[in-house]
């Protein structure tokens, strides 16, 4: 049922959300890349680390950003779940 009905119905919305988020992220990166001089934002710093070659710092920063995102989403979901039960 999931693969035959739910996924095909949700696929256009998932792809649209993916492309919109990529477009907005790329736009924000380009703006911050062009406007920063001495103070670099995190996306620009990651870009500079990637341009200088892959090193453990780049992987560590990416892992930290991913972990913080996951923790925030889980905490948000837990608060929503607790509100529904109350």
C-alpha cells in the first residue's frame, strides 16, 4: 500500500520541496559568498574548506550541522507528541 499508493501521491510534493530548498539554499550561499569579506559564514567556510581539499575538518563540520538538525527535529516532534497527549 505504501509503495503503490502513498509514495506516488507524495512524490511530486517531495521533489518540489527538494528543488525549492536547493534553490533557496544556493541563493543564500551565493549572496553570503559575494557579500562577505573578513567575517565568513558557515556555508562560505565549508565551501573554502572543500576548495582547499577534503580534510577531517570539513567532515566534522558537516556531521555537527547534521547532528544538530536531527536533534532539533526530534525535540520538536517530542514536544508536539506531548502536547497531543495532554
